[in-house]
C-alpha cells in the first residue's frame, strides 16, 4: 500500500506546486521580458503579441480569450497601446480578476511621464494617442518603473514569494543602472545627431540618449508614405548628411531602401521588442550598439 500511496502523494504535491504559480499574461514581448526577470520560476507566462508584430494591430486569436480567462494577472502597456484589440478579448474572457482596479490588472503606464500628450484630438494629424505616445519602454529608466509595478502586483497576489519578487526588482533595477552608464558612453559622441525613423516609435529612446528622431518616412503617424513626402525626406537627408534610417520588422523596408538609394544613409533594422529568451537588457543593448555602429560607419 505504501508503494502505491507514496507515488500518488508525490504526484499530488507536484500538481499543487505547479498550480501555485501565478498565471500571467503580458500583452507585448518587452513587458513579458520584464515579467520573466521579476517573476522567475514562480510564474507561468503567456505573451500575446509577437516580437515582429505591430503592437497596435496584434492578431487577436480566439485562443487568447482562453488564456485571459485562466489568468491571475494581466500586464498591459496601457496609454491606448492595445486599445484596438485587447478590450474585445477581455470582454470575451469574462475574468473578474482582470477588471480595472483589481490587483490582477497591471497598467504599466501608471507613473510614466508620457510624451506627446495632445492638447486636443485631431485625426487629421494621423494616428494620435489621447494619452500620449505609448512606446515608453524604449527608455530604460521607464523599465525600472514597470518592473516595480510588476513586482508589487506579484507580491500582493503571492505573498509567500513577495521577498523573491522584490529582490528580483532590485536586481533588475541595478542591472539597468549599470548598463545605462555603458549605453550612455557608447552613444555620447552622437548627442544631437538626427536619425530617420519609419514611424514615431522612439521619442523616449531619443530623449534619454539626447538624439533627434523627429524625421519620419510616414508623413503622419499611421499614414503610409507618399512619393511627395519621401522626396522631402530625401532632400532633408541629403542636405543634413544624415547617416541612418531605422526600420522595424513589420514596416515596409523597400520604402527605406528607396530613400537610402538616393542618399548616403544606411538602413538599420531595429527590433521593436525582445525576441525568444532575450532579456530587456539584451534587447536594449542590441539597439544601442547597432545604432552606434551605423552612426560611426560609412555606407
């Protein structure tokens, strides 16, 4: 009888331990990377958006409703980043744990000094966000604020591991501080340099590292490039001897290639998010080094 009961007890204990993990859903891969750093082995993590997917237009699969229905925690960017696809999924999931104001709903934009908050909404200016530009995680200092949000939420929902989560927050923040000093050194010589971007995704990155990233291949946010606008961009790139055009995975690279062919600029593929098991720090490190290499090289 003991030979039968002991394996059954072991299996039961294993199932209980597995079930004790918090089930966390993150909307985008950058948020997921920070959740992994803070939650570690104490969370089961699902990421809805893909690394090469436009976060404004995530493919909202029916399976996501099931994931959200079973979730203990939802970590979202907020600031209208997911407004085009997340609300319908949450309505279908009918999970009271994820209602606004509940401990399981982590709105990571809280406490962030959002840039480009419009004084009034004018759709003639393109895809303008009422709350401000939502791509704040391109500034590593904002990642520290997000890490604390996540650590606080996980600690409240799993008090047995609260000390672990808070220790991981400190470790993450210390890592960001150490790397930030290095990133500043790498980009210091390029302060004030203008970098061309396809879309207005990088104002927080630009402000933090004292770059100018206000010339875009899009005439207005979310509006496809026009020949007349691209001609203006080409003229500006030539006149100012601009060296770099950054393009993200879901954008039309051929448009950037057309500009590069008529100028001295070099195209740099800038990933919007960490991929695979990349940490947030690894992703940011790749961005900084790729940009510095392009700015310091000849076409």
